[in-house]
C-alpha cells in the first residue's frame, strides 16, 4: 500500500546520529534484506501517486458548459421541432465550431504531480547487512543506509551519517543559490529547511564529494512529497476573464429571456399573432441577441496573444492566462535566476589602500574596475593583479566560450566568479598557468574552510596560495602586501561591511615557501601568510530586471521578492532593485503571524527571505485576501504549490524544474523578469482587444434584436431569418472582429493602474457606446427594410438589403472601434494594423458572394440588389461612421480615454 502523508513531527536534523539510528532501529551497516522487505510491505514503495486527469471526451464536453451555448442549443431544438432543418443545422454547427476551437486551444492537461514524481531518483546504492547493493529507488525504506556521490540525485530524505567534502545543490527545493556544504552535527529543531546542513533531501543533487545517509522518509513523506501533496490540494482558480465572461453570459441570458417572454406575450395578446409565428420570432430574437461569435473571437484573440507572447519568449500553457496577466496588481518573484542571473559575480575587491567596485554580471569577462567612481587600468594596479593571480591559480573551475556567444561554467559557481574576475583583470589563464604551474594542492573541505595550492616559477621559487572563509584565512595571515603587520580589526570590519551589503566574502593570501618544495601539507598552512585582499561576491540583479521593476511600478504593479536566501542578502538585492527592503520578512516570522497580522506585515516590505513552500502559499493567500490579484514566478520544486495557488503562475523554462513548469500557466524560455513585464503589457493589450471586440460585435447583435422587435411591434414580417442572422454573427462579425485581435497597444497602456478584479466586463462607458451604436445600427437597418417594402420589393430582397446594411455598418464601425476614444482619422491604418484593411477587402468579396452567388442565394434566400439600394446602404454606413467619430470627440473633450 502507499505510504500516507505523515506530519513532519520528528526533527531528524536535531537528533544525533546515534539517536536517529536507534529511532529507526537501524545500524551504520544498514538493514537486513528481510527487515527491508518487511518494511517495504509496511511503508509502501518510495514513489508518489498521481491524481486522475480528465479525459479528452470530458474536456470536449466541458466546452458546452456555457449559458450562451445552452440557449443556442435550445434555439436549435425549437427550430428543428418547427421543421426548419436548415436554420437548426446552422445553429448546431455554430455551437460545434465553438466547442472544437476551445478544445483545440486548451492545450495540455495538468501534469504537475507527475513532474514532481520524476524528480525521485530511479536507482540507489544501499547498504544491506553491510553489503553494497544497487536497487530500484522505489524499494528504499525508512532505516536504510544509502550512499551518495558527486552527480547523484538524492533518492529519499536522508539524515547524513558520514560526509567527505559533500556539497548538495538544493536550489530546486529551497531557493538557495549556491550548493550547500553538508555536515553531520545536529542543528536546532527550529532550523528552516535551508539551514539543515545534516540532511539531504529527495530530488536534490550532489555536486561534490561523497556521503552516506539514513533514510528517514520515503515517498509522500519526503519534503518533495509534501510539496506534491500541496500542489494536489491547491484548487484551480477562475481567471478574471472567465469570471467576467460567466457574469456577462448570465446577464445577457437573463435579458434575452426577459425580452423574449415579453415579446411573446405582447405578440399573442396585443398583436394577435399565431403561436407558431411567434415561436419563430422568439427564436430569431434569441439567435439575433446572442453573440454566438463571442467564444470563438475570445479564443482566437487569446490564441493570437499567445503567439505574440511566444515571440517574446513567454510560452502560454493555459489560454486565459494571456489576459490574466493584464489584471495583475502584485508580482511575487523568485530572486535567483529571475531577478538575478543565478551566476555568482565578484562585485567588490578590497586590497591595501583601495576599495574597488567591479562591474559586469555573470561569467562573461565583461566589465571594469572603479575606485571612487573613477575607472582604473587593472594592469597598472599591482595589488589587484596579485589578488587576481591568486584567484586564477587557486581555482579548479573552467570557463568555456560557447558557439552562441555565452560563457559556460564547468565547476563551482564561486570559483567561476573568481576566474571571471581574473579574466576581467586581463590575465590569460594558459599563460599564467604555464609561468607558475601548480605542483600540489589541498582541496576545500568544510572542516578546513579553505583551499590551498602550491606553485613554482621555473626559477626555483615556490609559493602557496590560499583562499577561503575570511575568519579562517585572516587567522593565518600575519602581514599585508605593504609589509605591515596585519590589522585584524580593520579587515574584519571590511568583511562585516561587505556582508551587510549581501555579499559573500572570500579572503585570498600568499606565502613564500623554501625553494624545492614539491608537496603541500597541512603543516604549511600556518600563521605565516600575506593577505592579498578580500573579494565580495553576489548574484547581482540583471540590468534589464531593474528597468522591468521600474516599469511595473509605473504601471501600478507591486513587485515582491521571495527567496530562500538570508535576510541580509535578500535586503541588499531588494535595495538595488528599488524594493522596500527596510524590514525584510522571514519565514520564521511568518510562522509566528496569524492571517491578519501577516497581511499587515506585507504592507511594510517587498522582501521575503528564508521562505518555504508553505510560507509561499500563505503569502499568496494573504495578498489575495487583501484583494490583490497575484502573479507568482518561480523555478524550483518548492515554488510549484504557490505557482498553482496564485492567480497566475509563471515558471522559468531554462533553469526551472519540470514540477514548476507543469504547475504554471506561463513558462518563460529566457528566465528573465523583464519578460514578465513584457507579458503583462501583452496581457493588457489582449484584454483591451477583447473589449474592443465586444464593443464591435454587441451593437450588431443589439441592432438585429432591435430590428426584429421593431418589426413585431410595427406588425411587419421578420426582417431577417435565423440563418441570415447567423451569417452576420458568425461569418461577417467574426471576420471583422479578428482584425481587432491584431491591434497594437494603446498609448499609455503601462501607465494605467491594474484593472480592479471585480470590475465588470461591460463598464458604464462601454455600455453607453454599445447602446448608442446599437440604436444607430437598428435605425439604419429598419430604414433600409421599410424603404425596400415601400418600394414594393419582395420580402427576400428587403431581407438581403437588411443583411448588407448590417454588414456595411459593421465594416465602417470596425475603424471606429480600433481605438476606444482615439480618432480614426489620425491612426496609421496601414502600418499599425494592416490586417484591418485586408479583412475588410475579404469581407466585401464574401458579401458579394452572399448576395449574388446562386448556391448562397438558395441557402440563405437572398436576391440581387439594385444600384439605388446600394446607394442608400453606403450613405447610411458613412453617416454612422461620422456620428460615432463625433461621439468619440465628445468623450475626449470630457477626458475619457479608456473604457
């Protein structure tokens, strides 16, 4: 059976090794094979179970779960019952087309849990009765002793029993940007996940050294299993667009039902019309008033936005997410790799007499050195060159210049930063290594906290280079490069100052050794070194992230940085980014706050440090409880629950884990925060274009419905058939509305505050425009209909004229609707949106076929029109265009720019 999710009650990290072994009735030699088999039966396999996903048929049927679709299906049923097979078939075809479009565009189903499962190692080396065995990782049980080495993925949660230079990359789980040195000593039972140095967790990767560990949790009981459980518990949230569309569907359905009932009652009791004729009128009224093309237009507009975002390196996994970003008021972002490059960089150097600032970011040897704002030539600075030579030689990392121009690190990130520093100083690694080759070395070990190398210069001189933790190296130094006794207090103060700025500080030193020395031993590492200086390292903000944060602030969007780093480091990065960093909120503090207190605390800071998956979930919930619409970015397994809980989840595509990508709505292929800001811009544009589509198609529906009502009240025949209405609504309206999906952003788009998430889809100003244009279209079409009948033309000809009047009114109104209040006369039609002209030309051709092609004449009961009728249609269309432009000018005078 599968192992149930237990409470994280046993603080394994706080127990001594012997107590942990006793608690699990195990030994350093591991369990016996029989005991392991018995425990496997008790605890179940070391794997995670998945959740059932909806099948293809269920997802297809879900496309019909919409009030507007229900009304259309009812209309098709009534029409079929009345014997009008053609109209019923057209209505049913419209419903099916909408369903297929939604089904195709919906994309892949959620696979977040499966992605988490893939992080568990498939094979493991285990001790059973003192013998090494390689087993399927699913067979591991609590009490097993597992061996891990460099490059291996940790197969279960381990309490470490032995380590040798063991470093583990926990960034996917904790957000820690550098590999963590592991020890065996117990830590406080309140230590957060990132500070449990004696634990190795399932799904993390060993980057250096070897170790052995006692399995303390498997399957769902592991930390990664708890995260998978959190992901599965998070419900799907409705997006702003789906909420607004659902609300709109309820409102319009209620309105259509009310008008239809009123029309039927008036026609039967006042007009004395036969019930069968009234049924046809009500069906025609419902079909006319329902914007059948709206689901397709929204879906296609979102799909076009998806393609535009893909060109901006943002891949949309769930279609409504395109628009959702436009509603975002808070972006909670991971620091490592998103706001920063996840590449350690030397940002400061302290040598005798100078404090140098180093520019450039990442492993590319681009940048320079500055003293008090003045650039210096590193080749003329002896102190800097001596330190850079040590950084280059006492180093095992390598940098490779790839074919695409990037610099790729092979080795430890800290050593990569030191190597880049040496390259910026103008040193040639091959030339320096040839001139002063390495003879021997003492590798870095956690108990030593330094690395040392032995070199000679081909002239018999030997010297040792040393780098490591400042407190350890300073204790081994007796002088500085000026030959003066080392002022320990001064250098310790410099270390403290750099640490307060969020920098990780290393000290570098050199010692001359007797000629002919060929081996380096621990006896040589004694207080006899000369301090070369200090190097401050950090993962600095991306330059483009600084600009993107400023752009978000200008758009009224708050940026909150959430990281697993120490509060000091997080605050320093936050300050550089322009975030409120004065009182960073830590995971430990979050644990002590209730919901109301957490909401109040979040008002004070934009920097969150040492955050666990549960903390991130609480942060998202607290911000949402304050009424904020929240986007969450992340790349680690630890980010997956919050990515799914947020209103919109944005995962990193390059460094991101599968778990994060599958839990997210949008995946960034370049891992850059400025891409998030660009996606917000695109989301706002998409929403604007959807509103423009509504602004365009609803007057057509309103005009058709008004025309039918006017004819009923005037005692005239139905001006259009159901099939003709659907021609207008599904062919011409959609064709023209698609042009609006290609509209570029309105001016000042990113200077607007975020939309209130409770704001209705149809605002008052938008409703006023729709009602105004509806009256104009209804009046124009009724005028044409009545004029044709007065001339004695057949009813089929009058109906054909009405359809063409509607289409020509749509055509001119398209150019009104391209901007909410901007003048159509000043917009660059050809360059801003050439699709509008192309679609207009296409529509004219299609409409001529509708009017004159015999097959379409038979299907839609149309006839040819004479020149006088076309002249009236053109005149009324031009008048409508000019009147709407006049109304827009009035709105501009009143200061109304948006709808």
